C-alpha cells in the first residue's frame, strides 16, 4: 500500500480550530496599520531570482543558503524569502513612488527559507510587514517603530524589549568595514568557511553568523556606533528623542546588524526571552539605498517584518485574548423530507442574518444528529419532525442549560431566535463585557448597513 504523503518538513497546517488565532493577529495588525495610513498590497509569491540577489544581498545567509529557487524554461525564479524586495519592485513597477510621498503599504504574506526547522523557525512562515517610502526623517523611523509597538501592545503581548541600533550609511560603513576586516583577519583561522568568504566582500555579515565560534569571536568586534558619520549620528539621536517623546522604551544594542544587506542607518528588533532562541518577533530598519539599487530614483525608505508564527507562540504562552472561535449557533435535527426542507429555508434566513446554522446533510437518525450537534458545540438545537411541521411550531433548546422555548416556524423565526440569542449572551456577561459587546455590535451594524440582512430590510 502506498504510504501517506506528509507535509514538507518545516511547514505547518493551520486547522479550523486554531484559525481564530490567526484572524486575531491579522485583524489587529491590519486595523492598526490602516489607522497609521497604510494600505494593503499583494504581490506574487515568486519573483525573478535577481530581485533577491540585488536587494537581500549575495553574502547573506538568505541568499547563500536559504532560497527556494526553480529554473522555469530559461528563467530563474525564487519563492519570496522576505516581503520587502517584491513590495518595492511592485511599487516601482506600478508607479506608486511617483505619487504622494510617503507611500505606506503593508502585507500579510508567506515567506520561504530553507532553514533548519525548529520551534519558531520554519521553512514556510508568515509575516505581517510594512514599508514606508519617501521620507528620510528620523520621525518616519519613530512612526514605523511606533506602529510595530502599537500592534504588539494591542495583541496583549508583555515583556517584549525593543532594541535599536544604527548601522550607518555607505560612507561611515566603509571605515567600519576596514576596522572589522582588521579585527577578523587576526582570527581568520577560526572563522567558518562562509564567513571566510565574507571577510573580503562584506565583513559586517560575520556579525550575523549563527555559528557558535563566529558569534563568540564577534563579541569583541568593533562596534559600528563608534564609526557613524555626523549625519547618521544625528539621525540616530533624533530617533531616540522621538521614541522617548512617544513613550516607547528602547535599549541600544550595537550588535544588531540584521540578516539582510539592504539596511542603512536605523535597524531594530522586538525581542522576547520567553520562547527560547527564536525570540525576535519583529525586525526592521531603514533601507535608503534599496530603491535606487532596484532601478528607481533615490528614495529613502524603511519597514519591518513580524513573524506571525512567533507572535502566536508568545501569545499562547502569555495566554493573550483571541477573537472568540466561531461555533455553530443553531442546529436543526430533522426527521423526514418536509422537516429537512423547512430546516433548509430557516437556515438560509438565519445565515443571511449572520448566524452560523447547520442541519443534517448526511441522512443520519435523530440520535446521531444530536450527537453531532453536541460535538460541534451547537449553542441551540431545534428538532423538526412531522408533528412540528403540522403544528407550525417547535422547541428551541439552549444546549448548555437544557432550557426549551417554544418557537413558531414562521417568518418571525429568525427575529425571535435573534432576541433569544442576545438574551443568552447578555446573561453570560459582566457589565464591562456587555458595554464592549454593544460597541462592537453597533460598529458591525454601521459597517454592514445596506446588506441584505433582516434589520437593513426593515429600515428601508
Ligand atoms: P532570525 O534572526 O530569527 O533568523 P531574521 O533576521 O532572519 O530573523 P527577518 O528576515 O528580519 O528575520 O524577518 C522578520 C521576522 O520574520 C523575524 O523577526 C521573525 O519573527 C520572522 N522570521 C524570520 N525567519 C523565520 C523563520 N524561518 N521562521 C519563522 N519566522 C521567521
Ligand atoms: Mg534568519
């Protein structure tokens, strides 16, 4: 017998029972980004390989070891290892940078890196990311960091530290590279092969090497902050001033260089120590040279990427609140064809109203249908048989309490169910939760006004 095919190593399935967690992160990230003026962008999953060579950088781990590249006909394509390159390519190709600056975009997207899979390190993972193009002011850096911080706060995360650093511009970096070369050259026999190659081309990359020996040596390496030019130093100082003004706590960590080559000046990471080695939940920075490198006009820009799987690991651990998982609101157990047809039409009405309604589509007996209703956690059930159809009424059973309420099976069924449903919900809440619920309901109604639901029809 053929063996079952399993998912590839380093990938994950998200099941319906967990999807509310993803919805929570996506909703909060999306709404927060929109409140900062960012609009969503969606770009292809794969791009020309050259795009990543030119942006991420040929001496980075991502390019040297981690890309999924395929040769299709004559062209090399790569599954995106990160979100920035494709986003900037799209902004250039669609002329967004000729419009009002700064341009602010965000994305929620999968990324692919051939890394050694472990907790918080996957081969397909998901990022929420933002890019802001067209401002060289440190105020934009503070704005982008503030957006990341607001999202983390709204997700309810605690004990996350913000580390910032400046890795300077090409001018100050040239001097720094010389100092690094001299430092590592003295210990070059101990470096790993990859870093040996980096020594000439891009010695700063050695600081980001994950090998224990290289990282031990790197601990004593010269720090970039001592080599910043006046402009970069001023930028970094102003950023600190703005962050302080915004009430955002931070620590300077001169060791942060980030794993992608395109960064200039500000780099930052939000890190937690609560989930082991893979504690960086968000990383980002400024990349003033990238747009020009990709064929555009010189346009200073910056952004960040948040690893959604890592966020969820921390949220689970810290028992953060998620949106309520969706469960069946009402289940119709039916006997006979007339009852089934009645259930079909009532379920349609309830669904149009926004309820999650189900009835038997398998042809099971009554007992098995009730067992199924229990398994899916239906809040209410209604048994429909010949008697109920003949009398035009049935009993609506609230499953938790077992309480039964007679209901007419007429065109008021949905409205009656609605009021029972709301009563039940209010009974289960304390005062502050009730207020929150009303606010959410009012917002949802304002949003959906004009839809085909019963309440909008009545208002017309
Ligand atoms: P790390 O140092 O952990 O490898 P990185 O510097 O490679 O991270 P970025 O390229 O800046 O990370 O990506 C931004 C965020 O995406 C990271 O902070 C992390 O939360 C997440 N991330 C990166 N690589 C992975 C991965 N392989 N699996 C899961 N999440 C990841
Ligand atoms: Mg990495």
